[in-house]
C-alpha cells in the first residue's frame, strides 16, 4: 500500500475508535408506546395530559388496536344487519371516534401511529356464531372474507392518518384473541388451526390496505405474537413450514392451507411481544422451553426467519424485528415474587434497550402502558402507579443508561436522550461519599444515542449518570444512577 493511502487508512481506523456516538445499525431504532386504557378508552387521567407526558418522554410511535367488535357498536348481533355493509366506513353501525381522538392527539405532537387491525369481531363475523359468547365480541373462527371487509373499512377511514399497520393482535393466544388454536382433522391429526387462519386473515387485511391505502402497503407488520403459547411453531406454520423448517407436504399441507405454490408473505417485518412469562424477572432470564420467544432468546426468531428466507417464504427485508409490546411488572402493585421493585423496573427497561440496541435487526423498542391498572392481579407494567405517582422508570425511560465493565479502570457507557436529535450529554461519575462530577461531555448521534468507552481510575466501582437539556421541555434532566455490570448478551440456544 502507498504511504499516503496507508496513512489515510490508519487515520480512518483511529477516528472510528475515538468516535463517541454509537456506530451500530440499530442506532436508528424508534421508540414505540401503547396505553389503550387511557389514550383510547379515556379511563383515568385526561387523555391530553397523558399525551403531553408521552411527548415529554420522546415517544416516536404510538400503537393502538382497532378492534372490529369494539368499533362495531352492537357486537352481540347474531345476524348481520341487512343495511350494514362492512366495507363502508361511514355506515351508522361503526364508531371510530375513540381511535380518531387518539390519532388527533398524537399527530398534534408529531407522533406517528401504528394501527393493529384486529378481531375479535361481532358474533355474525364468525363462521359459527352460535359458538360465540353472548354480549361479547367473538374470537371463534373469524370469517376471513368478513374480516377483510372490515380491514378495507379501516384502511379507507384511516388513510393519510396511519403511518404503519399490523394485522391481528396475539393470534396465537386462543381464548382472548383467536380460537381454536389446534384442531383435529380426520386422516391428518392435529393441525395448527390458528396459524392457518392467521395467514388468511393477514393476507386479507394486507390486501385491503394495499387497495385502499396503497401508500402504506409496504408498512404492514406480520405476527404480533407474544412470547408464550408456542409462538415459534405458530410462526413456522403461518409460513407453511414444519418444526424442522421444511415445507408442509401432502394432506397436512392441504389442511394447513399450504397446497400448491406458497406465496411469500409481503411484510415490513415481524412484530413480537417478547415479555418474560408474566412480564416478570429481568432481561437475562433464561427459559428452557424451546418454543417460547422471550427477549433474551431472540436468536430463535432470527434463525427461524433466516430459514424462511431460504425457503422463499419471506423476502430478505422481512427478517427485520419490531418490538410492539413490552414491559415489566412492578411490586407494588403486583404481588408476584418475580415482579420487580420500582427501582429494578427502571434498571430493567434500560438494560432491555441496551440488549436490543446490540441487535441491528431490531427496528423498534417498546413500552406497554403508561399508568398501571387498578387490579393488582393484572398487567401493571406502567411508568406510573394507578395513584398517579410516577415510578423511577419514568425518568429512566426518558434517559436510559447502562454501564458495562471492561476493566478495573474502564467502562462502556450506553445512553440515550429521547426523543432523537443530536444533543450534548454530560457523563458524570460519583465515588462513595462524594458528589457527581462531569468526566466527559459528548455529542449523541441523530437518535440521541451515545455508546463509548470511558477511562477513569477504579471506574468499575463508581456510580454513573447522564445529564442533558431535554429537547422537548428545554429543562435539565438526569438519568438514574447506574453501576457497572456484565455485558448483556442473548442466549444462543
């Protein structure tokens, strides 16, 4: 190599080592939030004040479910009214006002919206309405054609308002969203009915969006599966693949709706809800169940999607992963032994962000709920207690920090100031009995993220925090105080 070229190469290498901002493909991750209880249904605090809080937290995307059986005013109808055209968004049987109000509030703050168009629908939308419980939307065997018409109505109504879509929420959860999960077929045995049905529902919904909101036909997510209820076999079956990743064949292929040439699933990527069981314990909780999909076992999904790509079931870009629902329960109010203390929840959500940050396939990270529900035995993963008191996780969400030990005198500091935008961030340290002092001031990348190595005597024993000026409120904010821990990694099993 010529001396001039060698010098240039060495200079490039040195600059890359010194760069303070994160140099990862995942540094463009967006932050998604969901709290339908307050923002959609208007329960508890005023909706506008909650949206003000989310704007202050730097939320990029707001997710909400558009449920057929809730938009339709009388879901207990056993027969479809003669004057009701499902695909007409302006008929008197629909009420879109709750979602419209949420979108208006979000757009006023510059927050994008992801709509999950989903069942359960009214009783008449089932292939067997008599199996449905009276007075409630029906989860049993939804009619694909009927759902496609509802998706068409939604796409017409929300055209120009939604930035992203997905189809059906948690389709592998039987009683709550889609049932039955499995079904016995003569001459075949057990088939994954829900997986076959979800493939049909997704294609019907996505086709409706492509027709009536064509600008967003490539902004539709597939999956929305939680970590429980065997999501990995479910996803394989939706892609017409068996447990070994091979195509279904013979009678089983026909029973699973996979006969003949199997079309690729057209999707922006795979949406998942990688909670630990019950939203308990921490980011590195290990699970021996090979069919689950908790956050620390995300390589399981990567391998599945890589195999599906090789089988031409999905395109290369469809291997991207979108975390669309996630969180940790706290004690209080939950009484489960695995629920985090209020301080631990703040630590866990920061560590989860750091774990996902190291994965360039993860495009969004997520927080489910802003405020806890009043029932202690339900999901209480919010950043605020039901009483209205903010948890430590509120500030931790706004300004994450994770410190990783590299040596006795060196640590990696990862952090972010939400929302994105290049910001000046002070990295501060505190020795035992002392006060916080600034060790280094750096500029974040365009997403507000920093990741760099900091050298200081006995760095691994110090407490660390970040300090900056909020780009939303223009006031000084600080992160929680963190100590150096071990490197956060996925499990490879």
